[in-house]
């Protein structure tokens, strides 16, 4: 993997994790946590969206939107598990 690709993945993960933290109030994990939440959210959305037949944009903006939606789903799942 090229260094540029790794930097883009980290940037998209950080932005998506931060946005998801803003949408789902009460969840702030810091920079490293936001990156992890964003990357895992992008992976989750990458698994779910094709099964549902959804496509959301292209390029960096599409990747951020895609990862943010996945990260919001992930944070809601974490919230449900913590309440149980």
C-alpha cells in the first residue's frame, strides 16, 4: 500500500469518525478513536450498502459520507450494547 493511500484512509477515517461523533452525541473517542471508528464504519458500510443496493457518490466526498453513515451505525450499535 502506498503512503498516499494510507494517508487518505486515515484522513477519511478521522473525518468520518469525528462527524459520526457529532451526529451521535455523547461519543468522543479522541483522534485515534475517531480514526478507528471511521475506518470500521467504512468497512461496515462497505459490507451493508452493496447488499441493500445503495451507492453514495464517488471520490473523497463519497468515501467520507459512506464512512460516516457506517460509523453512525457502529456508534448506535455500541450504544445498544452498553445499555444491555
